[in-house]
């Protein structure tokens, strides 16, 4: 929750965090202000470091790993790639946290509570949300769950594998777009303007996926904005990460439907769509259906009911966890 003005704090209450001034050659009002380097420059530094580290890690992996094209190797390479992307997103934030004199958990990933109650609640919400979407499609006759195509130990093997992949995907994407970047941009323009900008950037990035559509990209942006709401109300990214991972796992493995145009190998069912693409999502999958916006609206309403905003909310989030992003 937002903290009261500093002048009204009891003497025993710690004063709000004051970021360190990053070293610069000379004072320049375009570069620094009373709190240090301006947020927009810190954000640019973060993304510059992210892309440099990402390029370096992927280049090293390509140069050192054997060139294997069998399906099993490609799956493990996919997991490795997501892990390297996660490292590239985390490393600049760890470096900047040190320079800014902040705890890393300030950016939405405190170790306290990691994979705890909020993560589990988010995972439950994610499974229920994708299930609701597909039940709506089944109800109007455009989707069929089909039959099992995996049996025995292969069910558990692929369930665990895709669970690990989508957990890393959730950690990577949610931290990149809603971790350091959102915290820092919110310092400059406020939480919700920053959340809207980064969520639409998140949706736009999805257009790089083969088979993605503008409807699917807009849905990804809206889901990203909902994740920002969960961050604002819970104070951490753990709810969003759990929901993100469970949604993708349920979509790709459990219900075996396309995810942004991609069909995961080793899926559980032989499900199928029948009907107009605007209802089924076509090759994009359920995220390309207009029905996904109904589900997002339902999620928003229910979340507002269970995680209401405190009174007299302010726009600028406090600096330290666990109330980093609370309203």
C-alpha cells in the first residue's frame, strides 16, 4: 500500500528509499535529477545491457553446442534458449540494483514468497481462465477436446517438461516487461501509463511469432495489462508468473491447442476447431478468438472483487517490497 507523506511518518518509521546517484562525469539536468540518473536513461541502459547479454549468450550457445536436428534435441534447445533469455533479462537488473542501492526484490521478484501462495493462486487462475475460454468455445460448438494421444509415462514426462519450459517463459517475459522496466518507467510517467505502454509493447512483440494475428497480439497486450493489475495489487510478480505459466501449459500441453500459432510437440490431446476464425482464433489458437476478451473482462472483474484497491490510491509505487507496487 502507498506510504503516508514523509512529514507525517512517526520517528520510528524508516524514511522512504532514496536511490543512489549513479556516477556521471558532470551534473547535467538532462541526465540526472535530485534522485539520481533519470528513469528513462536507466531504462535505456537496462534494455541495452539486455540485448548485449542476450546476443552474447545465444552466440556462445550456437557456437559451442553440437548441431542437432532431431526432435528431442530441439525441445531441449528450446528450454535452454528460454533459460538464456531469462538470464539476459535478470543480469542487467541485478547490476542496476547494486548501482541504485536497491534490493533486487524491489523490481517485483522478492525471494521471500517465491513459488508460494501467490504463485499457486496465479497458477490456479491461469488454468481456470484457459479452461473457461475453451469451454465457451465448446459450448457454441467450435471446439472439441478430442481424445488422448499420449499414454503411460510419456504423459508425465511431457507434462513436467512443458511445465518447466513455461515456468521459465513466465519468469522471463513477466520480468522483462513488468519487472525492472515497469518499475523504472513508472517512476517517470506513473504506474498505469507505464503499464499500458509496456503491455502494448508485449503484444506487439508477439507479432514476430509465426501464425500470430493482430487480434492475438491485442489479446496478449490485454492479458499483459491484467498481469500489471495483479502486480499492482499483490506487490510482486509471482501471481502473474504462476498465471502466465499455467495458461501457456494448459493451452499448449493439457488442451493441445495452438499458442500464438505454434503447436507444441508432445501434447496430450488431439483437439480440434470447427468454425469461423474470429471465434476459434484459426491458426493463432484461442488467443486469436474474440472470446478471449470476454474471459479477460471476467478475470478483471473477479480479480477486482478478491483483490480490491485500497482507498486513496496514488499513482507512484513505493520503492521497497513487499508493497512495491501496491496501490
